[in-house]
């Protein structure tokens, strides 16, 4: 696998079309139990409104993925990486660049059926702290655990 040197920066308006495409294609690929027609390019704009969005780009500026957070709540709402770049370290780079990482107790929801994502979050130090149900299915509430056993 190619080694990437990732750069994390705040999203700008010109990133929106690329982020919308990543959001659409990644959800269609990951959420195989849902009808892909329920997802649209417009979803990113409406679902990230009011959130702080960071992008992960390579040395040439090509965007690999993004993370969006509700900063005051320490809630990670979305983290999506292009399918071809999953496992490349882009998701790890995005999390590690979050304000206060790894000492802030970030929270997120991960769909139970999205086992690949749950495994990633557990490797990053998140633990399941609850369960819930959404329109997409059951989910785990996950919280970033103590930092004593994790490099930051």
C-alpha cells in the first residue's frame, strides 16, 4: 500500500462538491442494508450545517476524506474516507488532529451493522457506552476512553 503524508485543514466552501461526493459514495458503499436511493448529493450540506468540518488531503491537495464535529459537545457527527483510501491512515490522521485529541472525551454514534467502522473506532480508543435506534438502524454510542493505553 502507498504511504501517504496527510494534511489536515479546515474545510472551505470550494471543498463542498468533493465532500458531498465522498459522503454520498461512502454511505452507499458502507450501508449496504439500506436502499442507496435514500442518499443524495445534497445530504452533506444539510447534515453538516453548523458543524466544524476538517478535510484530510494528500500532498497534492486531493481530498481523501473529512470529519465533522459539533465542537461544543465534543460530538463527532461524521467521518468518511474515500473507499479507495480506507486503511491508508486518513481517518486516523483526522481524529488525531481534532482539538484536544486524545485527552478530550469525544463521542460518536456508529451503526451496529457498520462493523468495519466500529472496529476502527475501537482501535482508536473508543468504547461502547450505550445503544440506540435511528432510521438507519441500531447504533452504538461510543466514547473516547482513557488515554493511558493509547499514543496521542
